[in-house]
C-alpha cells in the first residue's frame, strides 16, 4: 500500500510516498481501517523532525488523527462493525491507505458525517473543545482570547468557544487571516504584531480583560496575553509554535489566575473515557450547524510535504487534511 514513511528525522516538507506492506488482519481488540482522511497538526510535524519529547522508532508512518471506514475487526470487538465510519486517534501510523489500531482508539460516527471533515476531530477540534470546556470551564457570556487564531487549532477554538456561548477575540497577523477569523465566528479581531494590540483587547472588553486565553503559539505573546486575564481567569497552554514561553510565576499570584496545560493526546492515552463526550459533542454540533469542521485545504498523499510546509511557515488558514 502507499504511505508516508519516515526513514530519518528531518524537514517535514521533504517527506515522500513509499510502498509499504499493508497491515495484517486485526488481532484481539483491534480493527483495520480504510483511511479516508488524515488531519495535519504541528504534533505530527514535530515527530517527523525529531523535535518532540518522544521519538518514534525509525522507520515509522506519521499521522495521529484520522477518519475512515472499518474494513475488518478482531476478536472481542463489539462496538464496531465492518463498514462503519469512525474517527480515530493514534500516536502515529495514519498517513497510509490502511491502518491497524486498537478498537478503543476509534469513535463511531453517524453515516452522514463527512469523513474528510471528521479527519481533524481527534487533533484540533477535540483539543479545542476539551481545553475550553473540560479544562478551561468556559461559560456562556465569558470572553475568550484566541492567539494564532487563523490556523487549524485557532479556528477550531473560535468555533468551539462560540458554540459554548462565549464571545471570542481573535488575534491574527494579517487582514486576510483576521477576515478568516471573523468568518468563523470571532466577534473582535486584533493584529498581534501591532504595538498596541493589548490596548485593542482592553478596549474590546471595556477595560476589564478576558476570562480565558487559548494559546497554541507561546513565545513572546504568552506573558502579555496572560496579563490580559481578569482575576480568576484561565490561561490554556496548548502549544509552542513560536517557542516555549517564560512566564514570571509571580503573575498568576498577582493576577489571581490559573495556568492549565491542555494535552489532549496524553489525556486520551491515560484515560480513554474522555473521548465519547468530546467526540459526541463535536458530532452533535456538526449536525446542528454549530460548527463547520470542513477542512480549508485538502492535499493528496503525494502533496503531504506541501501541507507541512504551509503549516510550519504559517501560510495556511483553517484545517488541513491529507487524503490517501
């Protein structure tokens, strides 16, 4: 079968398609999936570069979030049947025509859910919903500041926060990206490259500040964003696109705020019971038109390097999906 296979750590833009052996029949508790779409995230790119906290054994197939159809099931699998559409999560292995993975890693989908749209459910969408609702306890009427708001992670955070009843202030670097944020539900947009961007946020909140910050960016934006929190506010650490932030620990004390790490993948591996309510809500919101999970860019497997290039050089807006 065709797959992206990594033989040495390096630039994700240089990855290529290889012919590899198809996975064998599913064993006990396993399923074999015909992959319809693979979500693309920074996590996958960091694994390919060898820059993540863990390094897969070489060679490996990247890809952690996917959607597809159950081709066959192993012994003891009862909640999944051949022909069923599913969204699934794995540490790696999804960028291929087929994948073998534990049945517990798969969430059944209604037959009318578009599989390309569902391919990102287990990366950006689930991270955003879990981070905002379960970790950040965002409530209707609160204000959420989303950093790096035009990317896949930021766009899903805008839509999820709005679906939770919050008001969203989106920070993005260009007018085209800010227009994208407004189209996806942001009430206010600010240019975080402007010297007065914090003043713009304060003005949009009548000087009060924001209830929560959703930060997949890190770096130099983190401290000024944390300073915008109201007392009792929540700072959600999602990623470090521009580097790991250094925040003086006196700030949470003085601001009377909290800092939370949002590690959806680690949480799923430690406690799979968190998956059904999150994926269930995403399916409900999709059916009701509360969110639009359709990817903004779709690439063929042979174009996977281009997808990562657009992601890492921040030329993309919205979700990215690779179809095998």
